[in-house]
C-alpha cells in the first residue's frame, strides 16, 4: 500500500532516543572527501573450479546474490559485468549530486537533513558498466589454518568465501599520511576484499581525546574517505581512549552482518587511567556464523611477558556479549586477535638482533620471540588454538620517526610487537553449541592467510603497520543469505512522483515505527550519510499486507545527477538490514 509522505517529527518520543535520523550533523565530516561518481563492483558469482572436494559449490550458488562479491582468482580472467542501481540524472545539466553530509555522532532528535530549496529536475535511472580492477594480489604467503574435517570429502556442500583485510598500527600522536592506498592494498588488489578491520593505537592524552570528541577522530575520517569510493561502509567503531577499532564492509554485505556488538576492557592501574592499554572488540554474525575481532594493546618492555599474558586472559574473561550463540570471545566460530601485543625477542642482544635482520636470518629471531615461546608452553592454555603465519618481514619496532632506521636514541632492541593471529573454535564445541537448533546440520570453517606483511614505506611512527589478508570459507547447508528486508525500486525515476520504493519483510523480522529508508549516494560512508529519507512507519492496516510502499517527498530528492542506493535502517537492530540489489 502507498504510505505516502511520512509525518515529520522534530523530537523523539520517550524511550526512543537515537531512533530518528539527524536533520543536521552533530559532528563535522572532513571536507574534500572521495569522488562521488564511483561505480561499485558487481556481485560475485560462485565458482566450481579449484575447490576441494568438500567445498564444491552447488548450482544454487551460481546465481548472483546481493551478498556475494567477486573473489581473487589469478588464473581465471573475468569478463566485464554490469550492475544496476538507482541513478538520478538531470537531463538539462547532467551534473553530479553532491555527497550527502553525515555524522558519526549519536542519532539526534531533529529528524532528517534538509536539502536546499529549489526546483526539482526530472530524474532517471539506468545501468552502468562496472570498471575492472587491476590484477589480483601476489600470493607471497599462504597458510592454511584448518584441515578438512573427516566425513566431508564425499558430499557436496554450499560454500561462501569472504576476504578479510586486517591492519594494526601504533601511530602514537602522528597525523594521518596523505595516502593510505598501499596500506589497504587498494592499488594491487582486485577489489574483492569484503571487509576491512583496522586497529589504531593513537594518542590517549586528555587534550587529544577531548579534541576528538568535539571534532571527530581524524583517523576515522581518513579511512572513511579512502574506503568509501570503493563501496566500503563503516559497520561499527569502538574507541577506548588510545585504542581505536574500525570495521568496514561492502555495502551489499550489510544485511548479512547481524548482531553487531562492541566491548572494551581497560588494563593497567586497575583500569582506571591507563586507557591506552587493554582490549577492544567487535563481534557479529557473518552469513550466520559468529566472528569476533579482538584488538589488544598489552604492557610494554622485555620483562613484562607474564603480565602481557595475564592481561590477555583478563580481557577474555571480562568481555561478554549478549545473545545465546556466542557470549564470550572464544565462543565464536572464528576469532582474530591482533594489535600492539608488545612481545619481545629474548636472550639475544641488540647487535645480534640487528645482524640477523641485516642478513635476513629472521628464523633465528623467531625462535626467541616471546609470543611464539608462550604458544609452545602447555601451561598457557589461553593460547590454545591460536595460529599465526610465518614472520617473513623484519621486526616492526622500534624505528626513528621519519626513517627506516632502528632506534638510535634509547637503542631499544627491535621486536615484532605488532601481530595478527586467529583461532577457530573446535568442531566439537560447534556441534554442542548448535545441538537442538537444527537436527543433522553441521558446519565447517576454513581460514586461509594469503598475506602477512609490514609496510616499510610508512615512517610517521616508531612502529611499522602490519596487515594480513584472509579468506573465510564457510562450508554448510545452513546459512543466512536472505535479508530481513527486500527493497524493490523501479529502474527509472523520471519525475518526483516516481520516487517510490516497495519492500517486503521476512515473517520473523521485528519491525519498528521508527524504521526508515534512506537514499544514499553511491560511495556513502556510514548509515547516517544519506541525502534523503522516508519513514517506514507501521500502520494498523499493515498487518494484512505482504508488500509495502513508501514515497519520497520531493524536497528530499537530490537536484542533480548521480548514482544512488536505497537502504532500510532497523531501529531495533541499529543497522541497515536491507539494500537495493546491484
């Protein structure tokens, strides 16, 4: 049914704080952001080739799906693909619509942002070709973390494979560099990374934190500006004084990232002040599988190896999440643990360490790395199941700022302080956790590390950034690939009266009268970075309706040209649960 133009509200109802989209930004977004004419990639198609027997994809996945994205396949050339999305154009001028300004602050009570007044031009939508990316990543490091489980070689199961790019970097008080392209490997990848998870250890002084509260964090802004032109949207963020965690994903994955929660744990001095030490985490289900990203900044100095382990164990014990599937960090199917873990190289003096680095004899140093030594101990049960790829890059700490020269001041011994590890939940625990949910259903997860490297070209800090690229391959007959909300829109909006959208809900979706549908410019940064919106209000007559329709007010439509996406925001889930199909 046609809901028509929604009633505008200037204040939020009691108990619904943060429900309505903001009319004006509560915190500024950096100006001079990314280009707005970028076309996102088409959805990926499932492949049959080069898959192990237990991972062969069934014909059902050969169709394009909204939650799919192309995979890195160096040996298989991909033909150009075309995708459709709402494209608003002005026949008279053809000028692009300005990027909608958004806010990272809390959702305010004022309602939506208003466009400037003026006459509206006829609008139209059409398909556009997708630009092809450069060749895929070099396979410099491959490390398979999980062998196939017994009993799966003689059957075919559906598989979903996602690429995850993790970055950890202790930047101290440095300001962001001009270019982060090589750190995120946007220049050499094939554009198929599904998620970016970024940890920054930043200045935790009081004056710096107050400035970030008032003007937003500059590191968050620069990563959004860098990633949004490639179709990545900020899913969630968490800051604990000097530790900042950012999670980005392709916009079409948003409906399948559910149950997003964050936690933080301070350590040191009882956790009252030393807020740059401790851990922050983000957890979610990805296509129905629980995953947790845990970032830690542990105590420094050679002699504190035992304290580092105690702090890590304390963080794991204190961080608890709501829900039945995974309440603790280690209850998740996959855990990524990364950050400035501060483990050092034992026994050897600084001259031996530097000599080994100069001669590329890194295995000599790896044998004395405190983290590796702890992982080999039977007494450190908290590290059971954690894996790390080979350290084929030189130690990432400590450098003279502005150079690639190891510390010439205090002459601290080089060390691999910045690390990325992962852990798969044992299969026996997965079976026990899912018993009773679905009889006879099993699940397997494979994690493959495609690269693990440092980035020596960045010299703004005494640490070098470290990144790793993984594939997560979910093998299962049970998966979540249907969005809560399916949006349908005509390919052409030639006049304001055409600006309507229809949507359907799955029966189990918990709808709210404060849900809304946003009109997003392609390349939007986060769920509040829209150019217009309409309430998806629930009317009394809606209970008998299978399909709903809303209409955008003429003043909420952009005046110029550009490519747009519709997204359904759920107030109950605090996330976008449906987007228009590519």
